[in-house]
C-alpha cells in the first residue's frame, strides 16, 4: 500500500487508512508507536501530527500490473492477486534460460530493489503456499533440494509454524478456528478432511489441499492492458521541474517493459502533470523513432518541459500511450543491451534524423517545420513539393516504373544552351554521354515535350540537359556533380 502511494520514503509520519482504521503506517509513524489496526483516534493520540491518506485500491492494482508486466522477462506464467497484493511467477520453465535459480532470483530481486519497492519473496510448489512462505524468515534458496526440485519437507515445516491469522480466507473462518483453539496452521492440517469441508466450506477445503500440495492450484494468467498508463504520486508535492527527472525516467522504463512484452513501438508520449490545487497540464510528444531510445525520449520530454511554467506544486506525474505500431522488420534492434540497461541505440542515419526532428518539433510548432515530398508528375520541376513536416509518409505514390537516373539539384529555371559550330556551349562545352530520355506531359493543357541527356562539361562536371523537340532549343536543367 505504501509503495502504491509513494509514501514509504516520506520523512513525515504517514498512515494509510480505511474507515478510520490504520491499514499501514510508514517507518516514521511506526517509530511514534502507531500500528496497523489502530483507530484514527488512537493513532492521533500517539502522534497528533500524523498525516492520514485514504486507501486507493486502483493505485494498488496499477502498481501490481506494472510489476507483472516487468516480471514477464522472467516467466510467461505470471498472475496477480489483488486481495493479497501479490504477483506470482511460475519459474520452473525459466531455470534453464537463466542458468539456475540463483541467477534468476538475483536479477528478480535486484530489479525490484531498483524500483524502490518493498517486497517479501516466497518459494513453494504453488502460488498460495509461496505467499505464506514469504512470511517466514528463510531465504528462498533454503527451500530448494536440488537445482530443479523443492524440499517439500522444509516447506511443510515452515507452513506448520505460521499463525492461522495469515491464512487468506474469510475472517469468520479464522474466528471459528481460533475459537476452537487452533492458532497455528499445523493444527489445521491435523483436522480430518471430511470435517474441513463441512465446517468451513469448500473454499477453505481447497485452500488446505493447495497448501499440502494435494491439489493443483489454477489461476488466471495476467493479460497486460492494450494501452499504457502509469503514474507517480508525490505526497507533499514537488515544487520544481528538476525533481521530476528521475520519475520521468522511471515511467519511460515502465513503457519500455510494456513495449517489449507486446512487441510494439510507441508513436506518442502523453504526459500529464496534476497539481495540488486540482489543476493539470498536458504534454503531447510525437515520436518517429523506429526503435525505443529511452535517452532520446527523455531528452525530448525535458525540452518540452522547459517551455512549461508550473502553476503549483505537482501532486502526480502520469504517462500514457495509446498509439502503437508493430515492430516489423527491425524487431531485433528494438531493445539492445547498453550500459547494463535494455536500451536501443540504433546509430543509423535515419534514426539520428528522427531524433533530431523529434527534438526540433518539441521546441517548434509543426507548422514551422517543412519537408520535401514526392509528387506524381512527369515534369522534373513539378515532381516534388514542400509540405508541413510529419512523421507519416505523405508522398504521392509514383507510377511504379523504374525511375531513370536523376540529379539531386535542379536549376530554379532551365538555362538556355548556345550552339557553337554544332557544339553545345554553356559556360564551357558540353559532351553528350547518355540519352535521350523522352518526357512528354500535360498535352491536354500545354504541351511539354523534352528529350533529356546526361552530359559532361569541359570542367569535368556532369549535367542533366534537355532538348525541346518542338522549338529545337537546348537547356541545362540539373547538376549531378
């Protein structure tokens, strides 16, 4: 609960409450003597300056889902339990991939620590048993008999020693058990099977069967949401943009995990800043990158953020993405290893161009960025156009025929060529190398017929020239080199 509201690290005594009962207190509140289960009246009598925050189940669910998406790198068998605030991973099939349990557990635990999440870990033969084992004081390694086999005897011994109060069942069942003098799980295990179902119901009967590994527990696997949405919450608010930087990076990392699992690439970043006074500001960034470059997206976000003036202390920061594309042919480079982070660093010229354009667009309005586009017209001077920049391809489709060699540079207006002694002359003599290529267009409006040639100038330059077959005049139109 504390992690879902980002108040565990708060230096002020804070408690999450529900119906005026303390559900969870952060370390400073615990130091003041406040315990889970205290009424607000009792808690305030112990520490009058205690900050109380109402429980927000939707944020707890959001945190569990983001952990589950991240956990898919370790196992495809992931499930969550909102009631227990737990994420379960079936890791038997992943041991070979990670070359053993120790390496897998190291990556798993270190990854959670980097996210500054407080967690307990249990290892057992099924989800519900692993949840209870997490309350013991033993490391998961203790319960392994071999690289691929669990020690059922040790698991059962530790389950036996746990109090009945930890069982994930109805409060009325726990109350009945305690009234019978059954305080620990071992005493419940000793009850006859026939009486379990009759006294406590089928649900409790199945629970005990799962714990004793007599029945296989079936859980629905977690299915990540189609859209990405994640937030960071700040109890007392942030008062400057620099404080947002680590949280921006954290949210981009979560987005990266989401994209990796779904094999997609995002086309937009939608940031939202919510202020303590109830107001909000939005930042919408377009991305034309073909791979996920966390550093570039981070830099572009900061550029956009610089232009914004904060209206009040920031209560929360959210990132959402709804527009995605399939990875396609470049999927091998979507996420690459770099500086111990799974970041994509594609050094192709095209990607560098995309990064530059995204940064320009974050500073300028799109109407101030112009790009060249093809236009389906046979006349060379009309075969292109200047349009407002977009990461989409707005070029007109061409007629599908192979395009002959064309120069990169055209003169603003064709320059007339003189003829000296039947030789072509334009600032020097021209020698025909290749041609002609007939271009004949728009005869129903105004006849344009041209025979194009490639010619070498006396200074060594290569030109693109044409002859008008109607008036027999020659012109220089383009320059190859």
